[in-house]
């Protein structure tokens, strides 16, 4: 595939003799699931690849109707090229009718450790603001060199090979790259607030984001909602269940943000320490992390296997006879007993591994936790 840009148009040449044109109309980045939105697509036939070098769609009659027939890999490459072009020309696109600059007329930027919690921050913070939700759960999967494309590819391949996902292929990858683009786009005149909690995923997120921001000069404030919640809303005993930003209510965010004047901006020494910690974390290739004693600890990938097997044994003992148990029921029971870990898909991956290694018997098709049942192998 060849491509070229003639603002606001992005052209793609694909064999045989086909050109696809995308007209950029918005500053919104695309994914493989919404690639038809926020812009105009058209297709053209041309004589050969050489004609692509001088191709202008205004001088060519398009065929009636529009359809695009490419595989997911090619579509992903097209989406990435379009997003790179949107970022390059974002200031021009922001001037177009019905488009907008997401950082215009805002007085702060909020980076939040999950997409769901980002929605709560959007409601809770009353001031004009831009909110960026983090798209990954970093307690699981490799984070080796995640700040580089090589590491992002390594993580994506591991997730594809091990984690059952309901998302379209490349959707998570697109969202992650788009989030990084949004962070790159932040004007350095705006203060940045980072919202996070006290679990492995959100503490890893904090160090990753601070490393991504290392070349920016923005003033940065850390909003550890667990500590802030304890200080301004309730007592230590009452907040023990609150580990994640997903527990935040919009009214809590409102109260905590009103107290932001008491939160000190990060200084250079603190930033250096967080960057140093990320450099250490990103050198390892482990796939499971927990947060204990104020530290992110890498665990063996089979860390929860004995708990899974003991849970199934307990569920068997509650039955009149040892029968197959819904995988979702097993995972629900494990999560009930491990409130610090909330990634059901990782547990489902470990159950599949226990099947493959002969510890469990299977009934059904393991394409998702709702499609099969398991029991201890006799």
C-alpha cells in the first residue's frame, strides 16, 4: 500500500488499480471500529501505480457508490496513517466548521487511569477542562519498553495471543495510540492533573504517563483519590474498599478537585524518581503485577493458579457430585476473594492454561468465559 497527503485529503493506492480517498473533516482520531466516521471516503480507479504519484481526485470520475474491501491489517495501517495526518494538521482542522480544538478554552487537562473513571471526572470537574482516559489495564500483560513502538507491539501481540477480547482486532491498539497522540497534543501552558488509585494497574499507569510527559514543561499535579478521599471525605477505616478510580462518584470528584489548591505540583526531584522507577519497570518482561507495601511487584504468571484450583475444589465440595462448573462462576468467586485484582480476562486465560496443562477438564468452546465449563481432572 502506498499513501500520500494533500490536505485535507489522504490517498491510498492498493492493487489492482484502486485509490481510496479520505477527507479529513475533524480533529477526532479514528479506530478500526469507527473508521467511516468524522470524514468522507471515496474510491477511484486509475491506470497504474505510476499514475498515483500525480493523482488528484477532482480530475477523476469516481464509480457509483462506495465500498472498501481490505483485510484488517491493511485497514489498521490506513487508520494509523489518517490519524498521523490528523495530528499533523490538527490546528487547520480545528478551524473547519463543526470541528473543534479539544484544548481551546479549557483551563486544565485531566489524565485519568481508566476510561470509565474519565467519564466521572468529566461530570465532576465543573471548570472548563479536557479529559483523557487511559485505555489499558497495566496490572497484566508485558510493559517492556511500552513507551516505545517496539514495546507496544510486543504487548499487543501478547494480549492477542492470551486474552479473549470482545473488541475488534486492533481496536485496543488504536485507542492506545490515539491516547498517546492526545497527550502529545496538550499545550504546555495548561496544568495537568493525573487521577489514579492504589492498585498495580493505576500505579504503573502513573509512572508510565509521567515518563511519556517527560519532555513537556506543564505543571503536573497528582490526584491520588484514595489518599485524597481519606483526607477530605471519610476516615481511613471507611475507605479501605476504595482502591481504584472506578469507585469515584462525580460528587466526590467535585469535592476533591475543589481541594486542589492544597495539592503541591511535582518538583524536578520527584519527577526524576518516577522516571527512574518507570525505567526499571519497563525493563522486565513479566505479565502480572501486584501493588503491595507501596511498591509495584512483578509476580509469576501462574500466581493465581492455586487459588483458581482451590476455588473449583470448594465449589465441587458444595455440589452433590463433582460436575462441570461455569467458568464465569469460578472467576466471580475468585474475584470476590481477591478484591485487589479486578481483571477477569486474565483469570480466564489462566483457566485455559490449566486446561492445556492437564489440571482441568473442559466442556464447551473456550472462546469466552461464558461459553464453557470446567472441573478438576480426576
